[in-house]
């Protein structure tokens, strides 16, 4: 069980939703992270408590989500750094990663072990091909593929990311062929390791998204890895029975939020209004994220309050710039 938050009202009010530093006025603000360039080789990545789904940032943040995510990423980067160079330099604070500033490869490298989420929606519509990969007939939702499959997407500057086949990635010269081959081989190895780590803890790594970059010309794993935002996990012990009975799997990821939003008539489509997340639900999401952290790492998640966060951040960045 996650450590109870001492003062839930305070935690709900004091989420890290945005950072403002006078010396570094203009970070890149992603949906979840704020990316500060500290010098030509170094980034300061601040993982905020913002949460997004269907490409929209929710109006309310989740207490301590940033700390959970950042520390889950650090844990998982540590599990794969014998396979691939990673961008990690240091984690000087639970919300902050100091990383190598890479030239991003503009592809989301998605690997799937099961027919879930987007892949299932495509399959259900009758298609038997996804990103150039042929899918076997007669599969049910959440069933394992014979082997994990690679279903990349373009990293769109605006709007939705789009599925793309390997063939098209090369034809459109988005990535050099030798770089792509290296990324592909590494991605499967990283996924395999992620599955081993999950299995040891009673979980199934269902699917995930990797981002790679080049640092000094070397293929490097960037962004985040095997976190609740970038991956789906199921509980292993209930998997077979639920699959056999056509029951939904217990989700330990953002899918939980997506389901809640769909129940509240929101799927990110035009004309739909983003619902407010009630406090009770925000705490529930916190507990889900903490549960995944604890299940996967075997460690207790201990929330660290962050009063005066901007000043703490400025001190940290000063040291690394
Ligand atoms: N080591 C790194 N070098 C360069 N860029 C990085 C590195 N690590 C992460 N990034 C980039 O930093 C951003 C992280 O922010 P976040 O994940 O919140 O953004 P996002 O909403 O997914 O935005 P985007 O649409 O740009 O991916 C991403 O654009 C990611 O590609
Ligand atoms: Mg991202």
C-alpha cells in the first residue's frame, strides 16, 4: 500500500503544474515535462504533476505523479543501460532528471506484446495489418501476439501522431537505414528486458513507446522508459482467466484515466468538453500510479513535499549549467 499522504488537501493544492525560473525564462513545455537547456550538451527535465490523455492536458494535476514517474523512469533506465546508451546523467531531485541533450529521432518506437488499445481498435475494425505488420486472424482483445511486434508512429509537431511502417520510415528518409536497424534491434532487447523485470514482479509489460536520440552520433534512449505514461501493464496472475472469460484486464496505467474520461463523454474529439477531475478521483489516480511504482520496483513510494519548488530548481540548474 502506498504511503498515505499526510495532508491530502495540501497535496491536492500544491501540485507542480508549471515552473517559472527567471534565469531560464523559456523552457520547452511538453504535456508533462518542462525541458530546460542548461548548456549545449545538457538538459534539465522537470517532470510535473500534469496528466494528459487523448492529447489533452487535464485541468487538474495528480499529487506526486511527477515524482512517481521520474523515479520509475530512473529505475527502468537503470535496468537497460547495459543494452543501450541512455540519456541519464543524474537525478538530483525526485522531480528532476539531468540528461544528455540529444538530437531526437522523430519516431515513436512502439512495441506491443498484446493486442490492446489502438492495435485492438484497428483489429476490431476488420484490418489485419498495422504499420506494415500482418496480424494473425482470430485473436481476441488483449491476447498475446506470437512475438512482440513493432508498430512505429511519427512524432507529429502538432496534432496526433500517425502510424507508419518501417518501409515508409526508410523511403521518406526520416532516419538513416543503419541507425534505424540499430534502433530496432535495441528496442526489442529493451522490451524483452522490461518484460523480464515486470514478470519478476508479477506484472505483464503489455506495450510501450520508446524515443531515441543521437548523442555524439551514438544511438541513445531518451525521454522516459517503461513508466505508467509510456507503457501498459497487466497483473500476470489474473491475465489468463480474464482473457478466457473475455473480462477486461486490470489496468495499472493511464488507461484507467482514459476509461474514466470515456465514461464522462470525453475522447478528445471536437465539440467535447474536458471534464474536471474530482479530488477523490485525483487521489485514486495517485494511488494507481503509486501502486505501479511499488509493484514494479518493490520499493515504497515516499512523497517528498516541494515547497518553494522554483527556487530549489534554480539552485539545482545552477550546479549543472
Ligand atoms: N535527452 C533528450 N534530448 C532531447 N530531447 C528530449 C530528451 N528527452 C526527452 N526529450 C524531449 O522532451 C520532451 C518531453 O516532454 P513531454 O514528454 O512532456 O512532451 P510531449 O507532450 O510528449 O511533447 P512532444 O509532443 O514534444 O513529444 C519530448 O518532446 C521529448 O522528445
Ligand atoms: Mg512525451
